[in-house]
């Protein structure tokens, strides 16, 4: 009894949620914490991803309008704008009641408790899980599966999950598991290990894939950020060569690398 009372005293008290904000973080033991200065990105500033922008905008528009919509998995190469796209969606739809709640992977086990906060609220909530992946022995993904589809308790109609990952199936895949795949009367039957992993990603109704940019796309993104920073663009051969060298040294032509180069180059100018 004494230990129970001490634990209750030591536990941080959950704060009262300020619903006037548009972005929140879930903090274990403290509940929803408002984000005073969310990172908002104009949708128009994200280049070379028109299909992904169109699809996630359509899905989110349906959601905020109270129509049916899907949970979304954005997967693919690093630095290609997956997380930025979700932040841009908040910027685009926050005036229509959209709210973003960032949930760390370690807190996914609390998802059933998190979604309970949104029952009866007029806003529409996206639970944002960034850089999501699980190890083979990580059981926390089962909480995500239950909320996505499979729990006896239905998720509130005003909640969706948007997750980003470098892995299409969110879990590591081994050659041994692929060898368990069989062909029966021209139909592919996966082994139990693969089926378990596919069953998680399949609970996201919309998949958006992201791939590395080619050289022209990379330079277009570089020019966008250089212009926004008031610097010369890659029309100048010296700038173009420097931008390509910057990407070469980092082994990537991603949007993130393009922005980093633009910041460095513009900052060097007198």
C-alpha cells in the first residue's frame, strides 16, 4: 500500500490539453503536449512529388470533410520528403480542423489510450509516426496493428494514422523467410514470417512510395531553395558544379541534401 502511494506521488501529473493548438506530442505520463511553434511547410514548396502530394491531399480532404479515408504509409528512400509532406498537409488543412499528433515508436503501446482522447472532439486528428520500423523481436507493433484494424474496440472516426518508414513492410525481411514462399496452382503463398509482416503494412489503406531524385530533379530543388534564400541558382555553372559535388560527397541526391547545400551556399555569400 505504501509503495503504491509513493508511485502515485512520483508519477508526473497529466496536464490539461490546450485544444487551441494545431500540433501536439504525446508524452508518456503527461498526455498530449501542445507544440507552440510547429514546423509548417507550404505544400507548393515540395517539388518532384506531384503524385504523392495529389494522393495524400485527396485522402486528407476526404478525412477533414467527414468522409471515409485511409491510414497512410509513406515509405522509401531517406531524405525524399516523406516527413515534410505530412507537415505540409497540416499547413494545408489546419484551417479546416486538421490536427497533428506526433507519437514516438516507444509510445505506440499506449495507442489505445491516446485515441480515447479524441472521442467526441470536433477536430480531425492525424497520429504522426515518423521513421517507423520495428525489429524482429519488437512486439510493440501489435498495438499499432490493433488500432489500425483488428481490435475489438473501433478507432474514433476522427482519427487516422500517417506513418513514414524506410521499409515497405516496417519490419526487417530475411532471405530465409522469402525461401518459405511456395507456389500452389500458380498462386504465391508466403511463409508465416512474411505474412505477419505484410499483415501490418496492409492495414494502411494508402501506400505512397518515394524514390531518389535524378540529377535534374535534384538541381530543380536546389534552385528552389537558393531562390528562396536570395542566392544565385545553378544557372551559374560554378553553383551547379558545387551543388553536384555536394551531393556526390554525401552519396545522395535527396531533397534534404539539396536544402543543406542551399543553406551552406547562400550563407557563404557576402
